[in-house]
C-alpha cells in the first residue's frame, strides 16, 4: 500500500464517529523544569550501562516530546550505541496496535465487535462450541488458552524454535476446552492477539504484516513493523542480552505476530504518544477506553495510582523489555525500551513518572481492620491445615509447641499470636490480623482489601489413597503424557514427556510442581476419572487415564 493510500485509509477512519464516546481536548505543552530534568538524569546515571546493553527513555507531556535519552549499546559485539535509529522488540506492547487495527476495521463496518470471531476466521478453534466475540478477544475475556503455556506443557521451549502464527494456529485448532466461559472473567492470554492478527489478515485479504505496515505509515511510524519471517534483517535492530556470569545474547528466533515481536524505535513510540495526547484522532482516542469494570481495554491495562487514572502495558521477550505508561489527566506519557534484562523498565518508568507528577498527599484507602463479629476461639488442631486463596497462593497453618504459625513457600514462618476469640495477629506485623471462620480464614490489613483463603482437603495418610492416583495420563490436544509415581508420604515423581520432576501433594488429590497444579477427579466409585492440569495462564487442561505402553 502506498503512503497516499495509507493516508487515505486513516483519514476515513478518523472521520468515523461510530462507537466513540468523545475525543479529548488537545493537551498543552509543558516543558521539563530544571529540577525535573536533573531528577530524571540522576535515575539514568544510576543505571549500569557503560559498555553494556541499555535503554532508550522518552517523555511526552502536553502533546510534545520533552525528553529523550539513550544509554548503553545496541550490539555488544559491534560496539554500536543505542540511538534514535535503534529498533527494539517491544513485545506485548504491540497488543495496543493490533487492537487499533481491529477497531479501525470495525469503524469501517468490516468487523462486528460483538460477532463471533469465527465469522471472519471460520477455521479457528473448530472443537470449541461456545461463542467467542471479537470484543472478548480484545479485552482478554475469551477464555482461550495461552499458546506459549500450551507449548510449555508439550515440552517445547518456544523461544528456541522458529515458531510462527501457523504453528500457533495449528496448536490452537486442536484445543477442545477453554480456561473459563467466554465473557465470565478476565484472563490475559497471548492467543487472543494471535487470533486477532489472523482475523485482520483474513478480513483485509493481505498478510497481517503488510496491513500493519500501511497502518503504521498512516500513523507516521515509518520505523515500526513486524518481520515477515524469521531471518529477515531488522535494520538498526538492537540485540537483546541477559547476564549469567557474563553477558549472554537472547536471540529472537520465534516470529509470531499480534501478541508481540513488533520492532519499533523510541522516536516512533513518542510520536504515537503525542498523537494519543493530541486528542484529535478519533480512532486512537477510542482505543484508550478501558474494558469492562474499568479493567483491561484495547491492549492496555487500566488502573489508578494515588488517585490518578493511568493506562500502561509491559512487554518482555528474552532480554527485550518495554514499558509504556500514560497518565491522561496529567497529559503525561513515559516510554522505556531496553535490551538489557538486568534493568527493570517498570521501576524506572514509574520512578520517572513520580518525579514529574510529584508527591500527592492522598489518604491511603482504608479497608476493614478486622472481622465485624468476633467468634469463639477454635482449638489449634481445628485450624491446622492448608488454605488457598482463589487463583492465588497457599498458606499452611501449623502448630509448634502449642503455638500457631503461618507457613508460606519461600518465606520464614511467622507466629500467630492470639488476640481475641477467633482473631490472631501476625507477630511480625500487629496490624495484620487473621480470623478463622470454620473452613476458611480471612486476612485483614487496613491498607489492603480483605483476602479470603479456603481450607484444602487434608493430605491422606493411608497408602492406598496416596497410591491410587498413580498411572499414565494423556492429553490429545497437545500430545502430552504425564506419568505419576508415588515416592512416599506426600512426595511424588511426575514424568512429563520423558522428563522427571518432583511433585508434592498439598491437599487430597492436589499435586504441585513449580508452576504446575495437578488435580485428580474421581467418579462415584472413588476411581480417578481424569487429571486436570493448570500451568501458567492455562487452567483445567484435561488428561485422561491411559494404559501403560
């Protein structure tokens, strides 16, 4: 597509008012003060970038770029410094641009946001019967499993393979289940944007990267784009590094499109931030809206910091890291792009924003400091056991020498000191209270929302029950097999695709290993009928019992 055609495309989109709630007024330029510039430069001087990979940092305020800085090397072997021409893989920060393309097609009437996405991509997920709308993909409320964690389940180390969208689609087409019912909750999944990229290609009739190039031309982002294939040269591309007893390169071998792997310069990213703040582009303005309940919107997280609304996203692929942060009420954007995994781009970006926004004397939110009703004190033995927060961590309550302790993996045990009735206080933080209420407990701290933990079924003690989950289990969606072997007590060996791992039973029929959770479901006769596996962003992948080979 020529520049002329690309420009015409965007002029049509900007003229469309369909589905827009309004366009913000243009921002007013606010140059940095001397004190602000000094504070930011001190943050950058503290980074270890001499002779090392580094970062590119920029700020847009009041619709104009007011700060740019480049530190470190884009290529250690060549000694090439990071500069305005350096292209970084911005990883998941690409998702906002995919959303923008879909919104553009919707504004043209070529895509219905509330239509099942398979209206436009009929071959996708043929084994999934539920309706999944385009909007649900955009807001990560589809329930579609994350393709990278599916690869991990199969034993594939995705970043060591030249995988692309065809590989991702082949795996997704085999899925018969979802993480949750579409629209019922939010669950971030890279698969959503892979599917959206394929949808864009199907609707436009041209390769996704080609359509994306035309859109970036219309945005004035001429140095931004996807590689058509692995091996294509990224002119002025940075190399990514991590440090393990010296610098090691993290090569970008995989080449998916939509969820990440977008190459861009700081200059282009700042140009887009200026467009966002300018408020004159109706399509870009629409893409800034939050999603349901004020949450994840169009490729952007939405929340608040000290009473200020903000939109942001983090991208991370190997040694590449990117952070884009917007404070709409302050007309402030901070962008940090890096090729050094040792530099925390989120902490750096937040520190820069705080230096510009300044201290805000906002009263911290106050939550309940304790239960509304104090119940009778339970016996220690009645509360000992493992408890789990929904979708979160497990806390064990143990008894030692007549006292109760909280145990949490990776942390020191903390004594729970009785305060009144069913309420105990943490010995290390008196304001942190725990109230035991039958088969659950609640945690209270005035500065945090109340957290509820439900008791898990205790680990069985009889050998027959412990051994009854042994066996071979297979999942046809991923060609993965798991063999479970009892190793004594609560210990098990998990052999996944030929590799042995140590697992532990934390509750009846509930094993854990690293990021994996294995739950066994039994029938009326007590026999194991299936194994459900959670790993990373995927939940409840079904494995069926199978005979030993």
